[in-house]
């Protein structure tokens, strides 16, 4: 499995992404989620192997989870998810 860092950018009304692993690769879309899905679908196919994505959104200035905690709840089959948000950029 290859680890790939993908940088995301927001410009105007859309989003786009790039990676140094494939210098000619870009993905674009109307929303962050749309671009993220396109990247996750395209990179494994283009690289010919599974990938672990490291998502760099620091250029956007958006709040992103800097820590993610998942713990079991006292209620069966229920997980509690807590995030710590950080402002980057």
C-alpha cells in the first residue's frame, strides 16, 4: 500500500486537488466531498495499487479534525466520536 499526500484547494465556487505522486493528476468538483471521493476512486486505479490518503487541507484555512477519538458507549452497538477542531492556514 502506497501512502499519498493530497493537497486540497478551494477557489471561487469549487474545489480541486493535486498530489506530487502523479504530477499531472488533478481532481475538481463543486464540493470538498465530491473532490475527496474522486481522488479516493482515481488514485488507486492510476497507481495500480491500494493507497492510504493523507489529506492536506491547510491551504484552505478550513477547520479540520486535528484529533479523532472513537470509544465504545455504554449502549451496545453505539460508538461515541469526538473531534478536536483546529484552524489551519
